[in-house]
C-alpha cells in the first residue's frame, strides 16, 4: 500500500494521460497530474489488489517537459488532460502509445514509423458538446465542459481549445440561457464550425416559447451564428430558420466541398483532417485503373478524394441515412459516376459477404472506436480457407485510419498473423492536442503468396 510520505518515480504516461509509477511493494500507481521522470508524493483515492489510483500532492523533481497550462480552467475542467505537458512531448507520447499498443496487444511492429501529423495546438476544436446547467445555488447558468471526473459543469468563461469566436461566446450564451423561459429544460448546446458559418444546436426538452425563439434569433443576428433546434434524438435536428448558409468543410487539395449537418460525425480538427486525408491517399496511392473499397465511409471524407484518383470507389457504412448523404455529396462534387455507396452493418460482416463486394486493388478502413474486428476476422478466415469464397483476391494494400490504438492493434494482429499482411508503416495523428486521445494511421501490404 502506497504511503502518503513515499516518494514515487514516474516512469511513463498511460492512455488516459496519468503518470505511471510503482510503489515500494511493486504495485502500479496511476497518478493524475504527474509526468514521466518526476518524483512525487501522492494521495491515493482508489485501491485494488494490483493497482492504485492517486493524485499528486507534492512534486520534488520536475520534468523538463512540464509547462504552465495556458487555460486558467485546466485542472477543474475535464476537457483537457495534458496542457501541463509540452506539445512536442505530447505527440511523442502518443507515437510511443501507438508503437507500444501494436506490439503488446497485437505483437506487430511497423517496418517504418511515419512522422506524426501535427497542426494547431490551440483553437482547433471545431466540434464540441457543451453542457448547460442552471445552478440555483449560484444564481446563474453555467455553459461549458464537465468538471474533471464529475457530472457538474465547470465554471468557465473561456476555452483555449475552442476557436476564439466560440470561446468568446461562453459568457454571452450563459446570459442568454439564464434569461430564457425554459432555462431549466435546456441541457446542452452542440457546436459545429463550418467553412462559412458556425452552428449551435440547442437541445430542448419542451416546445420553445415564441419569446425564447425571438431571443435566439436576436442572439444569432448579434453574434453571427446559426441556431439549430433538437427537440428529441439527433434525427430531429432542424434549423431554427431554414434557408441559411449551409455547413460545409473543404478538402482543398482535392477540390472537394463536404456539406454536413451539425450533428453529423465530422472530424473535430478540420486542419488536421485535411492533412490526414492527403497522407492517407498518398499511402493508398490509387491509380486510374484501380478499384477501391472504403469501409466505414461516413459522409465520404475519404471516398470522394479517392474517387478523384481511382477508377471506382465503393463506400460502405452502417446507416442508410449516411449512405444517402454520401450519395448527395458525391453528386455535388461531380463524382457520382465513380462512386457507389452501400448500407451494411460492418460489425457483423462474414467472409462470404466481404468477397461479395468483389475484388478491390486497395482498401481504406476508417472505423469508430470499436475498430474493424469482423472485417479483419473475415480476412483471416478467407486466408485460412479460400473455399469460403473461391476465386476471391484480397486487396494488395490496406490503409487503416484509427481513433483507438487498442482496437487497431487487435485488428493489426489478425491482419499480420492470420490474414497474410505486413504492417509496412504506422504513425500518430495529433487530432486532439492536450488530450490523451490517440489518432493513428497504419499501412498493411499483402505478403507475397
């Protein structure tokens, strides 16, 4: 058991941004706020047989990579975990997390580590979900992220990772909600920044009064934003006043504009997304005579750029609504003739169904956090038993974009050890600076048969 006066040497950071140390008895201690190389004393909050969770109380030896957090709310607000760590060191830590995960979970080593993709460290968060709470004891409305490890809303009047125009709206938004008739029935505001307009989605639990709607319109006119309303689930989202400037983002390298709704999944960091799409397509290296499949295609973030290079692209996604939106985006960008979109539950796909979409020269795989286990398992099964799909030819190259290093490592293990691929390259993507979130990209090449 770790004693309060025991000095611990911090060895590394875990995927949650906590320092990792061992106490005198060899038990692992996860330490909030501690950095590798530091010597600290801690207060333990949770004890288990094999590990303890603690927070730092005293710092004796400080890391050279420790910096002063820019945001005055860091530590209380749960939006960021690593503002006290130099940005360059954050990127290096995420790259190591990717390498360690591939090896320890998948027993895979990339033949080449790609240079990490980096971008703006501040003001990058173009998507956010802000909680709204009328706190009677404080006599005010709070708008912001949750407090760290709490359901309470943090008291904040600025946010350094939101774009400056959004950060400046936190206090005016609190004032607006505080003066509304339904201030106790408005639990959240979702934020989406497009290339030409910023949209705010107000979740409301009861029908809005005419007076409150007028207040929203006045606020929109004063601050140059667009209000959307969400009375129930995400499918009920609609603009307060139809006919305004549509939300979109641009993939300038490929001449593509991507319209989206404020509740659609799009990358939080549009600048990094542009760089990521460019790198993914260079790694994929699609040729004019090639056929490509984009698994988990979403709105076509990768599908449409690939279609500017390949002969044909099939985009698969689990939602009929998303598939319809992808088709619309392809038509708007003049790529309908080179694309085909199919709705399919990709978490339950079988080897025969994979083969049923036909042979493709290359694949792009961009799954959610759950990863692409069923797809990787199907490839392993096809390799083990070709009779499952006679005549099927596996793709020569797979570019896998991941938002979870653990599921990437699991799927990489299947592809390398059972499906006949080599991991030729991998690298981290710093999509979320100052958080412990690790985005990554990996390339798999079909081994000679």
